[in-house]
């Protein structure tokens, strides 16, 4: 499997995710089996000191906080109540000193805590409560930090969002009506993340790395992440109200069958994977995508129900995909969307009562037959710069 450029991935994901979230808001290692679901007792707000949003963009900005910035004596951002209409509650970028963000309550419009482009192994985010906003804890372009014992409540996109980060320790965090989202650029970044005892909606966050020849049937998981797995089947699992229900990266020959995924941002999210079968899944009310695949090859998306989402099925840079017998009705935007994906077979799908039924951009050699794309608000079938298309016996316009 060839690695893709960072620039290409950033442009695709940032454009899609940011634009879609804005529109929707306006319009509408292996897992641990010893985690506890005991309720978390957050710090009493009366014991916390009210504080304005904190912005640190150089080492000197830390000097108003206790500590010396060393590993033994880090700067402490501790015991604050930061409730604000500003975009970010605590922002730390471009620093080299050691610091801890601890025992704070943070409620901000976009990101409670945002950290990026800092020296490795210098940050710990511990025992905070991050509520509302789009992302609770957002960290980008830096590695080897710790995120432990935080509570993430009702964050619209993700409770913890890691972008281009590796070698993280993520332990004993509790997610309610949100979850974890990983955005890596390489298999090594994904494989280096350590997770233990994280809880999503009172169930385990399941992480499977390098797993082969296995079947996951249990409903004990609030999210499922598969990294570099081969011949794993996820079957009859129900996941609701989180950031991404089922996430696969760098996996081969896996099966996702008969699962129910409701009110997640992404129902099923695939990247850089081969020969994945998604069959008989019920994916509904996804805020972003019901089924999403990027830079994956030879997929089979068959007999799924994907309705009441923003976009039902979205295929990006994924060649040789079979999309057959799916129901993609009553979605806010598009029933079936694909870009830069060649040799698609789109057969006998029902894509009605969406904004658009089937929408293809820069997809060459598609076979489109026996689909029903009638009763959509705009085009039933829209092809833009798609060459050598074979279109026959469809119903709609």
C-alpha cells in the first residue's frame, strides 16, 4: 500500500470535515478488559478559580504560572474554571518547556484545550472536565504526551482529537456523547498510541492493533478502532452518540457486518485499507458521513441502510469499489458521493429524497446501473469530469 502525501490528506480531510460541520450546525497494543464504568466525580466548581481564556505561544508566556518549566518542576495550569464564548479555553503552541494542565473545568466555543507544535514529551493533560464546543482536547503536530483521567462531555466533533500525533498515552478518560478521533499520516503514528481503560458512553473504548483472524461480537465497546489488522470481523455491534463508531486504518481483508451505528459523526470510517467488506449495516443520523472511505482499494459496500445522515456514503480516492443494493434515502446533502475514485461499480442502489442522489467527481470508468435516484431536490445523478462512464437502466434524472 503506497503512502500518500501529507499535503493531499490535509486538504481532503480539512476541507470536507470543516465545511460539513459548519453546514450541519447551521442546518440542524490491544484494548484493556479491566476498565471500570464507575461515575466520575468532577471537581466542585466552587473550589475552582474563575479565569479568562489562556493563550501561550512562547516559553515566556508560562512565567505567570507556578513552576520552572522543567520535567521535575513543570509549569502548572491548575484549578481554573474557564467558561467563555471565546474559541479556545487554553491554547499552548510553539513552546519547549514542560507543563501540566490539571483539574480545570473548561467550556469554550470551539476547543476547550488546544495544543500544537510543542516539544515532545513536555505536556500532560490530567483530570480536566471539558464540556460542549466542537473539540474537548485538540492536539496536533506533536508527539509523546499524556492525556489521562479527563472527562469529555457533549463535544460536537470529538472529546479528544489527535492530528498527526504519535506515541501518546491515553488512559482513564471518560467520554459522554462524544469520543476519540484519530487523524494520522502513517501506520507508525497510529501503532504508537497507547490506550487503556477509556470509557465511551459507559462502555470500553476498544483498540485493536496488529490483530489477525478474530471476530468482535460484543456490545461492550462504545467505539472500535482497528489499526493494521488482517481478517477481523466486526459483527452485530451497536454504537451510538460518539465521534466515530467503527474506525479502520491500514487494515486488510476485514468484514463489517450487521452493525447498528446511530447518531455518530462518522458511522464507519476507513482509510488506507484493502479488501474491506461492509454488508448489512444500519447507519443512520450521522452528522458527517454514514460510511466514509479514503485511500482504500477494492471495497465492497453492499446492502447497507444509510439514511438521515449529512452524506450517506462517501468514497474518496478509493478505486475498484463495489457499491450495491444500498438504501441511501432522506440525507441532508448527498446519498452517494465519490471523488477521484476509478472503476466504481454502482448497482441497484436506492438514493431518493436527498439533496442529490448520486454525485461523482473525477471518477473514471464508473459503471452505474439499475439505481433509483428519483425524487431528489436537485440532480438525481451528477457526474463532473468523469470519463468513460457506463450508465444504463437507472430510474430518475
